[in-house]
C-alpha cells in the first residue's frame, strides 16, 4: 500500500475508499439470496460482519469528508446513485457455489483495492473487518464447495 505519515487522505484515495463501499453494497442482494440461508456460519456474515463493515466504511468516509472539504450529504447521494445504478446491480441467481464464489471475489477485490490504493494509516478498522469477512467467506466456500 501507500504510506505517507500523517498527511491524511488524498481525494483520489477517498474515491477508492468510496468505490470499496459501493462494491460491497452492490453485493448485498447476493448476500440475501435465499439459497444461502441454510449455509452454516453465513447468517453471522450477513447479520453481523457485513453491517459492521459497511457502517465502519461509512463512518470513515464521513469523517474524512470534512477534512477534504466535501459535503458528506452529497457524497451519500453519490454513493446511493452508484449502488443502485441499474446497469451495476448484478442479477442474483445461480448455484450456491456461484454465489459464494461471487461474494468471495467481491470481498477479495475490495480488500485489494483498499490495501493497494488507500493510505495504510487510514480505514484501519475497515481493513480488519474486510479481511475477516474475506477469510470467513473463503472458509465457508471451502466447507460448502470443495468436496473432500
């Protein structure tokens, strides 16, 4: 990642962090897919880990907005538009394996984006939560989809 002691976040990094929030939020319908409701450990992901991650990301985006002289209400509006844009929402369907693979991919790419493009001294809790989510999804995927 990028390291610039104590200089705060650049606008470019803020935009990348927003993209992480948008990408994870766009996957919400897939997290709610009925086919995953009987997957062991998945309810904790959906009901605790995911909301905690999104809340932390939003809190951090809100906190950084003022230091970047951004109106957070405008940012929220932009985020909402980006998340709900029809061409961006993936149709939720497929097998349990396909859905779990998709969600793992979302978490992995969001984690890579945050680590690769956003200063490592910021979004620390969000990184930890995202990494935990990715690891849990990987374990669930291995338990559910890889035959022994």
